[in-house]
């Protein structure tokens, strides 16, 4: 029953545009995702808690397979990985892109086929390579010249391992300087311009234990324009043509990486996947025809674009402090469960849930509980002017690079992950407890 204190209007579709498609508002102030009231999730699992909409994750996988029907789609596990996500990716027909022995072992011990996994990393440890070879990983992306001899020796004289070479195409793209990886001035890949990529490829061809299947590039993250990918296609095909001319080499695969941008707040731009797929396919076909080489199979590696919009984070308000012209709303999480605002200046659109408010919206800064002035989750956002301790805040688009980048700062413990689907909520990853923290502390 509606009270006199509840507003007569509910959330507009535009305001929910960055929330999972299953999000509804059955009553003013209450949101459900996957048929589960978010307030109930907070009551059951405590806060902070990450919530992941299983149907949204699966639908995003299907969208990629639909718009890229002839490509191999690899989920970038660094965005967020747990056993349930591994299972979802296998069921939806995606491969995996991993960056460590830990990610690789979690996937394979969950039952994921190792031949559908690609191992990345600019500085792979001996354990990374040993684990990849022992488990039979599909391909290893070589990122530096020193890896070539080490990998060939580890494979042994009677072995064979498929590899790719990560190439720096010299293209600047991405939402922040720290996540642009297609340029010459960062740690990833081998440069076309300086000839390092060509030299590494020639060395690989001299190693009978290594089978070069293709080239790889990754331009950066949060890219919302198709143009950088088209430029990358032209440069990568140009290199493939030179390799064909010099070595008679025909490479069957071209990996364009990921970095597909998503909207974090209503009104922000996201990468148009349908346009990307069509234009990349046309560019690749045309460039290969002009170069006189066969069209390689395309590989893409979305991560954030699959799980980011499917997740959200729930917090309880601990304190509201008004000082000068600023209002600070402090919550029971912060940079230990979401370091991205501090690292990249990412902006979110939190909203109060669990109760209706007739108070006008007012500008506030949502801050965390940690001992850092930079522990800010959302600066200059609008919340009801009567926000108070005990209120529940929800932050959408929290499925990628939250738990995977979470830390043990202040020993508060990393939050749990709950999946919602068809009216049910279930725990995927439990909360890190004080017993977990103490068990690692073995010295006095």
C-alpha cells in the first residue's frame, strides 16, 4: 500500500538503462534483479555483496556468438572468474583467455576443456608455463623474445605447442592512459614499427616445438569507437602479408583482443557490437583480398562487456557527514572491493534502494571506509537528501574488475558473490572471513 511519504513516480527506463535487463521496480524504492529483491539479497548475505545476474551474463555470451558467428569468442577471465562463470562460459560455447596459472587451474579443475583456453601475460612465470603445458592449454601468446627459448625448452624435443605473437600495432585507444595497450610506450607486446615483432616471429619459425597459428593484438579497454579496430585490422593484415612474402607463411588466426566499452552511467556511450562485427568482417575481407592472402579466422576476447553490466554491488550506509559545501555518504565497503575509481577515475551512478523517499535529490560524494582520502566510490552524484545510516545503496555495472581486483586493505575481508536467476539467489563465492586472514598469517 502506498503511503503519503512515497513519491508518485517510479524510476524511468533511462535511469535503469545501465542495470541488468531483468531489473524491475515493483514498488517505489525497491528493485529486483533476476526476480530477487535486492534488499533481500543484502539481508541474506550481508554487505558489501556483489550480485551477478546469470541470465544477463548468458544473454551477453549469446549476443557475441550471434553477431560474430564465424569468430572464436574467448571470455577474458581477468574481468571476473569463479567456477560458476567457468561453467556458464562452457555451456554458452565460449573459450577462455587466462593470464595466470591460477586462472588456468581454476578453469580446468572446474571441467573446462584446456584446448579452448589461451594463456596471456607479459611476464609469464615458470609456473605459468609449466602449468599451461601440463594441462594442455590450447595456445600461448608470446609477449617477449625471452619467452621463445624458454617455452621451446619447456616443451621438449618431442613436444609441440601452438603459439601466437602479441603485436603492438601502434594505435592509441581506450578510456584512460593506464588501460591503453596498443601503443609503443607500454609493457605489452612486440612492436611492428621497431621490427621486434618480425624478429620474434622469425625466431619462432626456427623452433620446431612451436607452431605459430596467428597474430594477436589488444588495443586497450573501454573502447567505444569501431575505428581503432579497423585500423588494427589493416596493420595486422599488412604484417601478415609481409610474413607471407618473406617466409611463405600463411597464418590461420587473427586475434583482435577485447576492450569493448560499456556504459557505466545512463547516457554514456557503449561500443556497438553489431557495427563492430560487420565493419571488422568487411575490413578484414577487403584487406586480405588486396594483400592476396587467405582470410584468417577472427578471435575476440570480451570480458568486461560480458560480466560488467550483469553485476552490481550493494552497500549499507554507515555515516552521513555534511562539511562545508560537501556531503559525504560513507558505506561499509570502498577501495578494497572497488579500486577502479581511484585507479582510473571511473564514475558510477549509485542509487538508494530498500525504501521510498520523497526528499529532493542532492549532490553527495559516496566514500568508502578505508584510511585513504582517495577512497571515493562515486563523486558528485545525486541521492535523496534524507539519506541516512542504515540505508542501502546499489551500484550498477559492478560485474567486472571489482572482486578480481579486490584487496586485503585494512583486513576488512573481500565480499561474497551471489548469483540471481529465476527468482532464486545463491552464493557463488563466500565472504572472506577473519579465519581466512588469520590462517595465512603463520609467523610470530
